[in-house]
């Protein structure tokens, strides 16, 4: 059973790593686009609305992919006032409880409530209100759903990892 859990952990970790890779590549593209937009606007005196809107599309991809990746490396915002006083085993328990009772339910709620929002945008063919803006306004809206699917995946991975670590700890001390 532990072998299966470890294999599942590795699979979920690869999925979260994919989110980080997508977020990183998107960040590089976004930086290049912002630089190009800035150069064209201030050096050449021209600008494009679609390029500015594309920055927002890329930002939505980058941010939503980065949440799960930050969770993977414990680089997210956290209140360490109480947790700094915990023993290493207490931290494992805290991480397990947080993954199961906070991160996963929040991710599932956000997925549940944001999916209809993105779906209706896609069905209506929502596009930019600017005449030269981008179509497919559903893309950044659907990134909320996709991003929190990755957060749910990472929450399950963390729950599995911390459960395994607790089992190994208590099995070793028995």
C-alpha cells in the first residue's frame, strides 16, 4: 500500500511540476511581450490593444499555475506564529490537516463556483470590449478552474506525503 501511495505521490508531483513549468515559460513570454510593448510604445510611438490584453491572459496563466507550484515548495503565504513552536512531527500533522481540511476544500469550492463563470463566458463567445482586443475572454476566466485543479492535485499529494511520513514515523517508533 505504501508503494502505491509513493507512486501516486510521484505522479501528482509531476503534474504539479508541469504547472510550474507552464507558469515559468509563460512568465518568460510575458516579460518579453511587456518589453516589446514598452519599446514599441515609447520608442516607436505605437501600441496595440491586443498585445496589452495578451499580457493579462499570460498573467492569468502564470499566476494560476504558480499557486500549486508554490505550494509544492512551501513558498506560499503562511502564518508561522503557531507552527514555529511545533515539533517536526507536529508540523507533519499540521501540514496533513491543512491539506485535507483547508487547501483541498477551498480548491474544490473555487472550482465549483468558477466553472460556470468560465463556461458561460465561452458559450456566449465573450470577447474584449475593445474593437482591436482579443476574443476568447473565457481563457483567463477558465484559468481559475485549471489553476485550482492543480491546487487540488497538490493538496492530495501533500496529504499523501504527510500521511506516509506519519505512518513511517509511528511505525519506526513502535
